[in-house]
C-alpha cells in the first residue's frame, strides 16, 4: 500500500515534530460576494452565520465589516485581542490533547486578505509573534488579493512557513456563476500563478458534487488545479446545510447531493492523477449537527475515512 502524501507528513518531515493548524476567526472580515461588491448573499452553499468565533470569550463586532478600500479600522485593537484569545485557548487544547509542539495560525473564516493592508500586516505579524508559531495559512479568494499583500507575504516566507489557501471549487464558469461565486476561472488561474511566481505555498480547495457537474468535470477541475501549480489540496463533498440558497434548491428538488459512491469514485481518480509532491490536507468534509440536511453520509467523519480507505485499497493507496 502506498501512503498518500499528506500535509501532516510534510510538516513532520520539515519540523521534526507535531505541527498543528490553529483555526482563527476575526470579526470584521467578510467576502466580496456577501457585501455586494461582486454579489450578495455569499456562495449558495455557505451559511454565513455559522462563521462564529472559535471560543466563547470573543465578542463579535456587530455590523462592522472591512474591505479592500476601507480607509480606517477603529477595531484593530479588538481584532488583535480576538486573535490572542483564540490562539491561546486553541493551542493550549492542541498541546494538552494531541501533543502539538509547533503551530501554524490559520486565518480560516471568510476572506482573510479582504481588508486594508495595514490591518492585514498587524494581524499577520501579531500571529507570527506567538510562541512556537512557525507560520501562517491564509484562507482567501482569488479576487480579494492585492499585489502588495502578495509581495509582503513573499517577504515573510523567506523565514516563515507561509501558505495561501484559495477556494477554487470549480474551473467551470457556469458552475461558479450558479453558486454565486462572483469571479471566473481565469481570475483563479491568474492569482494562483501570481502567488506561485513569488514562491508562496498554495493550497487549493476543490468541491465535488457542485450543481450540474459530471464526474468528468470534477476531475477536470482537479487536473487544472494541479496544472496551475498548487502545493497542497483539500477535497470536499458538497453538503447542504439549513439557511442557505442551496437548501432551497434541495427542498424544491432542483439540487440532488452527490452520492457517497460517486464521491468515492471521483476522489479515488483525483488522488491517482495527483502529482506526488502535492500534499493532501483533507479528503472529505461534513457536519454532525442539526444544520445538516443532506447527504446523511457526510455526518460521520470516521465512517467516511474508513470508506475512503476501503475505496483506495483497490488501487493500492492508503490515506
């Protein structure tokens, strides 16, 4: 059996110890397809209110949202405080429960380059100042990154572990329009390649089971993402949660979620065609609470991983 090259393998080999990602949510961040810049309502599958702070100690900043053209940020000190509170609580838990030794601060919720440069610089530098932090991973969209931010991150990457995580989802413009993404595939390719030209590490998020996509289309998205030069990948099945536009489509029968068998089939082929050097950060996703409407197989992650390994066994792979 060949062990799939995972992000955990990559980090262990580089740092010689357990390195954990600390997921952070900073109030005041949003997305350009939520605030009306390119669209309203966000992606059809995204339940925006679910992006809540990682710890109960963080006070949300109600009604305050940044964008690339914000002139001032009166809440920067509060945001820096949120960052510290979340990092302290989560990293302690990871140390105690899993033996984590070093950390990557993961700016996870919403679009984490969609703010004035000075705000980003302050948050990123604060995160890098925490004990045992070796780097950053920044979740974002390709239409929300500036040349200035990329240049700055490239400078940081000379002695820190810097990753940008782009939501690719699909390379088909019809699909991107259907899910209210607000940008096209050409924009994705352009900014991923700009990041790569600066020597930055790029993780691409791919969603299998998007509306009206065939198996061939899903695999073409994976192929193009690999060709654009991504260094790591996250694969997600599309699942339906309450209070989303997708939930309405599911309710009226215009959207049918991907079956587990089809997801396993697509994932297996996507992994087989993946270049060896591209690490894998995630092979599935789901949620085990009352907000999940479908498919029910996305509820139990442990069962999913067992089923994925069973499917991979036939082609000599193991996750």
